[in-house]
C-alpha cells in the first residue's frame, strides 16, 4: 500500500472512531443510575410490615455509588424521592424515579431485612455506560 493510501485509510479510521466515541459520550451523559440491579418484590413479608409490591436489590455493582453508600443485596426500596414503591408500576418507578439525569441526586428509603431497620440515603446518579 502506498503512502497516500495509508494516509487516507488512517484518516478514515480516525474519523470513524471520533464519530463512534461522540455517539457513545452522548448516550452516556443522557441518563444516570446508581449502579444496582433491582426487581419487583412480590412475596416478602415481615412481622411488622408487609413489603410486597416494593423493589428489592438483586445486585450492587462494584465501585458504584450504591456500593459506596452501603446498599446491599436483599435491601428493599420502600420510597424513591418520597414516592412509595409499594404497588406502583415497576417500569415507571425505574425509568422516572430511580434513573434520571446524570449528576442529580436520588433519595431512597430502604428496609434492611437482616437487621429489621429502615434508613434513608441520598445518592448522586452517575452516567450509565451500556
């Protein structure tokens, strides 16, 4: 391959990478999360309070804001920004309350079954990378 062809190929590759990275940055900046996997909770009860219809944490991602704030697998999210999670539409809560613009705060009221205690955390959302 001669020098002009190599130069054109290099420029084409560089432009392609710039376009791809620009698209990736836009996708990352648009929405944020706190780094955990959740699901609706259908059959958990305690002697004090029935938690069915709330949201349970299935996993907490390593290095995430959720992990840094001490959220644990099995924690039950009772409220998101003062919105009760019980018997609410899971997808609506996930997309309109738990997730949101990057670098904004989300307030969670959590029930930890292992110690039978309720507590509140305020966590800043970080950009989500797909």
